[in-house]
């Protein structure tokens, strides 16, 4: 009896193992081209389903706030030739003219919320947003040179691409600083930059440990300073 029970247990374990192995084998990853298509579809869906609230925060439409009440982000969205999107908030201070631009070399002071999603086939990934980091929701204090803009100076091991999201750096060039100090509160956020995964980390190892992530930066650019200057 013991031998029969042991044999049955072994057979069950084997069937369970095979079943699990079969599920793993059937789990599919989108090809790069498929992921790019899913990213683009998800971004368009996101732009149609979200709006700027009175503080410039990106907010999803609901039963109480509809496109009849607020303009969808798509109304003011511009897709760059490189493939990232910029949406300027028409109700926000769009900054002052300056010869300094946020080019990844200059230092910046920025108040922001950085969120991301991983688009699935069909482009509905926008419905689940994860927060990577946020000064708005956490410290409430603007930050100098966050990781997505410039690699931390104290990291001598990882490459710049492990941190920096090039699409965000490129998008920030379209914005001018509002010339606020570090502890100043934001009045209305200037807008957002949306970067598909191919212009972010793609499938490479990265700081947030997530592949195929599309990023959404909602922010106000406070200052742009020279490389040898501290932004505060």
C-alpha cells in the first residue's frame, strides 16, 4: 500500500511538473516590433483617457469628469520625430527664455512624478500605472538631477544607460525653467513627456528593474544650471 501511495505521489508530481513546464513554454513575450506597436497604441489610448487637473496633475477621466468637462491630453499632444510625446499644459507657466537647456549635461532642478506601464498586446497597458519615483507625492521638495536625467555621481559601476532615460532628456529640451527655488511649491505643473520603451530602457538591465516600460513624466522644470553650478 505504501509503495502504491508513493508511486501515485510520484506520478502526480511528475504530471504537475510537466503541466507547469508546459505553461511556462506557452508564456509568450512580444517581439520587439510587436512591443513597439503595443507601446504606440497604449500611448494614444492614454492621451485620450487622461487630462490635466487644476494643478496640472495627469488624471484619468471618470463618471464625474468626462471629456465634456476637461480637454483630453491628446488635444495638446505633439509627437516628436524621434517618437516621444510632449504635452504642454495650456494653463501652466511655460517658463522663461534662457540660453541654458536641459541637455543631460547641465544640472536641473525639477518637481515631478515619474510613472510607467508595460503595454500588452492590444495596447491597453495604460490602465495600470506604477510610480517609479515622485517628489510631488513624497518629499514635496524639488530634486536636482534625478536618476532619469543624470547618472548618480556615487555610482562607479553601472553605465549611464542603466539610469538615464534618453527620451526624457530629449523631451525636456522643449521646456523652459520657471526659475523657482528648491523649496518653492509648484503652482500648476507645466506638462508631461511620454517615452515608449524603445526610447527608454527597452529590454536592457535598468534602475527600476522593469523591461519594456513606457514612462510618463509629469513635472515642472524649476531651474537649469551650468555643469559647475548647484541648482537650489
